[in-house]
C-alpha cells in the first residue's frame, strides 16, 4: 500500500505533473499566474475540486452506468466548483474578482476530468483522494513557481496582494525584492507566461536527463562489478 502512495506522490508532483508533463489546464495557469497570490488562490481552488471530485467519483463509481459516466463526472466537478465560488464570494470576494472567469472554468480543466476518468473511477476512495491531492499540489506548485517568477521579475515584489487571500493581517507579508520605476512588462504580459513556462519545462527535462544519466552510470557500475566477481545480477 505504501508503494502505491509513493507512486501517486511521484506521479502527481513530478513524473506526470498535470501542468508541465500532461500540459493540461494551461489557459488558467498562464492567465492568472501574474502574481504569487493569484496563482496560489487558483491552485488551492483547483486542488479542492480535484480532491472532492476524486473522492465522490470513487464512492459512486459502482452506481453510475458506464454510458453516462462522463456527464455524471462533469456534474460532480461542477458542483464542487460552485461550492468554491460561493465560498470565495463569502470570504475572498476581491480575489474572486481578480481571478474572474477562471474559477468557473475549473469545470473544463482536463486534468480534473482526466483523473476522475482514468484513476478515481477505477480505484478505492483512499487512493483516489491521495491521487487528487497530489495532482492538485503538483499543479499548484507550478502555478506559484511561475507566478512568483513573473511577479519578482515584473513588479519587483513577492506576496503582493496577500490580503486578498488571507485577510487584512497579511498586508505586511509583501516583500519588496527590488525597487523599480518601470515594471518589466514582458514578465507581466502573456508572452512572459509562455517564456516562464518554457523555462520551467526545460529545467525539469534537464533534471530528468541528469537523473537518468546517474541511474545509467550506477547500473553500469553494478554490471561491471558483477562481471568482475562472477556473480549474478
């Protein structure tokens, strides 16, 4: 069982990350990642929807006819998105206004319906819940990484607008990385999102290549040692 949890964590956070490997949900990811807080707000909302929809789909999978499973899954996802919208209206209305249409558009995020269909509908509820959590955290990590990069480069700040998510007490959380008289517009505007995303994907590919090279080197050492000693691998 622990191996399954480890595999789900590795898949969601790194190997099969929905943002930089599956490249799902790119529209909201690129659109709202202008600041760290905007990205974090969308990431939290997406994670909650992923977690809730995976749990629900896993619980009802034996009661849903195969022919109408996709409409049922979409209805489940839409219900959780509506819940998130109502909560944001009540507690973080200004952040909801900033994120705008991209909160309702969580319904159309292929990463969510994809996990419901590919994993939650075929596995026990505890695994489905953990899968949703890991996929959501992986998506959120890339969101906040991209948002933080763009905010620092474009505005010279970090955690700007934290009060929109956490309340008035968080106004002092803003960090001024450097002072600037003019914003770096390339980082703030959509082209900056594409460039930043490309850099993150390139960095992941470099890390994967380095890990694969190290594993291959270690395997060759084991094989060579086995040949010298005459033992079986």
